[in-house]
C-alpha cells in the first residue's frame, strides 16, 4: 500500500464531517445576510420618513453610481434628522446642498503627490 488509504467507512465519515462544517458555515452566513437585510429594511423605512420622494429618487440614483458615497450620505441624513438639525422631510434642494457640502469637504481632504 502506498501512502494513506482510507476504508469506505472512513471516507464516509470524512464526507459527513465536511458536510456538517459546510452546513454550519452556510447557516452562519444566512443569519448574517438576514440581519443585514433587516438593517437595510429599517434604514429604508427611516429614509422614507425623512426624505421627500424627489430626494429619495436622487439618493437612489447616487446609490447606483457611487454606493459607498450613498451609504455615507444616508448615515449623515439619518443623523441630521435624529439630532433635529434639519426640517423634515428633507427636500431635494436640501439634499443637493448636503451633497455640495460633502463634495467640497472631500476635495479639501485629497492629497496629491508629485
């Protein structure tokens, strides 16, 4: 016999263990995905309450082009609404102004090397 050879029973046991590991990993991923989906549903519900339909549409358009930026914007809008620093619902014009502020801050932070 060369190397390690397994009996059918040993191979079956290895397969069973591997399947159990895969199932545990899969169920953990499913739980994380469900939790993430619940957070997203709650976030969208809050945004529906604090944004006008036009502002929500603009945010959706931004999300398609720049998802990371849109995520930051959503968090900032929810914080503003929660702190009471802005009149609700947030209009499309107010959203544009917030975007302009975020863009100007972003430009100031960029560092160029030559």
